[in-house]
């Protein structure tokens, strides 16, 4: 493994989906496009597992670094690497994209006269950009990958979405994310120029920026700019309005990617707090307040929604609010819990939307009023949806419980009021899931399409078994993940305290 670690593992990882996208665009008609896309996604998943195996679990710093000169005039370079926080997001992302490829198997061919290869090429380009966000150690490269996720998402939603509102949902998402990118870019540039004003050379690479902190006064502007930029993607109230419409209009597989991969929360962990630690510490009340508001608002809104997609979208807002609250505690255990929760989103929320993609394909709708008795005709599909939902609400024995427990314990210790609100929010979120599940899956049969619906196909069953197994395995025995995160989490908190 030491010899393998010297390879450009991360650069190869980023290249695999790009090459897959080119192949599917070239052989763009079924069935070549589907199989090429699936092969590319599976190869990316296997390569991400090799990266995890080649990394050093005891190393709290950045590793597997690969660099190249990019824009010499302003010291912007191609610099990628991972640490204990970002490492586990690579296989989680690759696994979720494998699911999105399978879930889009027929949608790509039936929703539009465009060739299926275009759908899968856009999906694989989105995977490359997402992996780039997790690997980038240069702030401009991070911003480049961040913005690169917008175009594939826009076309996937507008061309292959469902309902008359898909175009509006795509435009709203694109404009909100584009607008939020402005303060994000200004914040990243302010960090670099702040170091120049302090006498340091112009730099955009994250290790250098972290080693030379900004003056305390400049940190407030940087933190607020980055917070606004990331808050729209988290999403935090009131910058969340794009998510419900996107959840209703996008293909369910694309919604699984957006909801399951919380890039905004990762940005807060990777950039916003470490680059402005003094301001973040002083404004801990703001993070705690935004997190608590998101928890309560998302749970209440989910209770009032009449569509399963909307229910999962709003409960995801509630759950990510718990992650933001964890960051306000500035404790290693809470950071571990936050990362565990983000990983749980990939398998639980992402898996839930994949199940809804299969349900939409069979019944033509995910409206609670049009469903009923799904458990009778599709018991395996219903069982998987129940498992993913219970993991999302943090049922003991599922992968959602360890992270939620660590966060609530830390929140009760440092922000008692917010911690109590978090406990109440988890109860509301549980009710917001269980009540719609009872009506849609356990109620009487009311629709002929539901009664005639076929249960999961073998490829769909094989796809859902992987996240289901992870939910149970890491719910019963979370120690491997906790120990893998411990060195980096402790170093993250220690660095904040030292600065």
C-alpha cells in the first residue's frame, strides 16, 4: 500500500468519471450508454475504496497529495489531497452515483427524445465535479469544482425532470447557486489578499492559508461571506427555497445526489470555520441559531407536505440543521458526529430518494393521496424505504444514531437550549416521516397502478442492498468510522483553539 500511495490516486479518481462521460457521449445510444456509465461509476467506486485502503488512518494531516502548476501568474495551482474528514466522502459519493446511474436506467430513454448518453455523460461530469470539491486543496480549484456542479444539474433537471415546474426548478436552483457563489468567491479572495496585506506572499493553497491565520478583524468579513456562500447549498433557512421545488421537479435520482451529498455543510467544515476560526468562535451563537431554526422549520414543513419527495426534502433540511449545530460546539466529538451524519445522508436520504425513483417509475406519482397499500404490492421496496427513513431519523441500531447522539450530547453541554430544541426537532422529524409512511405504504389500496406495481427488480435490489448493509453495519458497530475520524477531528479542534 505504501507503493500504491505514491501513485496519483486522486487525479486518476477525478479522471475516471470524465473519461466515462466522454465514452457515453460517444456511444450515446442504448444499451451502450447505460452499461458504459455503470461500468465507469463502479470503477470509480472501486478506485475510491483503494484510496481509503492506501491512506494512513493515523495521519491527521493532508495526504495522497498531487499537485501541478496551473495559473502561475497568481499562484493558483492544481492541488488535491484528502484527510480523515474528506476521505470517507469519496466512496460515499461514488456509491450514490452508482445508484443514480441505475435509477436513471429508463428515465434517460423515456423522458426526452435526446439520446441516453447525454443524460449519463452529464451525470458522470457531475460526479467528477463533486469529487473535486472533496479533494481540492486550492481554494480557487475548490471554487472551480463547486461552480462546475451547476451546469450538469441544470440540464439534468430541465431536460429529464418531472412535471411542468421542472424548468422553473432548474432555473431557480441555478440562479440561487450562482448568486451564492459571488460572496463565496469574494470570501476566498479576501483570505488570499488578507495574507498579502499581512506581509505573506499571495497564495491560494489551503495548507499555507491555514498555517498563517488572518488578523481577527478581517476574519469576520471572511466568515460571513463564506457562511452566506455555503448556506444556500446546505441549505439553511431562509436560503432553502430552491430545494422543495427541485425535489419535486428533478429526476428522483438527481435529487438523491443533491440531498444526499451536503456540499455546503462540508464547505463550512473545510473552509469557513478553519479560515476564520476567531470569528467563527465568536459567532458560535449564529451557527447554533441557524442550525436550530433549520431543524425545527424543516420538521414542521415536512409534517405539512403532501408528497413523499417534499417530505424527504424538508426532513433533510431538519437533519442538516443538526450538523450546523454540531459545528457551533467546536468539539472533536461533535465534529465526528457531524461527519457521521453527513455520511449517513448519503446512504439514508440518498437511498430514500432512489426508492422514490423506483416508485415513481411504477406508479407515476409520489403524492401521498394517490398512494396507499404500497406495502401489499411492493413489500421489498417498502421495506427498504422504511429502513432508509428510520436511519434518517436516527433510530438506534442504524447509521444515523451514533452521529446524532454525539451531536446532541455535545450540544447539551455547550448550548443547552439549542440541544433541547434539537431533541424536540428529532421527535418532529420522526413524526414527519412515520405519518406519511403510514398513509402511503400501510393504508388501503386506492390506485390501480399501485395494485399492479411490481416489486424491485434484481438490479434494483442489488443496488439498494449496499446502502442498507452499511446502515445496519455502522449502526451496530460505528467504531471503525469513529476511530478513522478521531485524529483529524482532534487536530481540527486543536488548530482552532491554537489560532
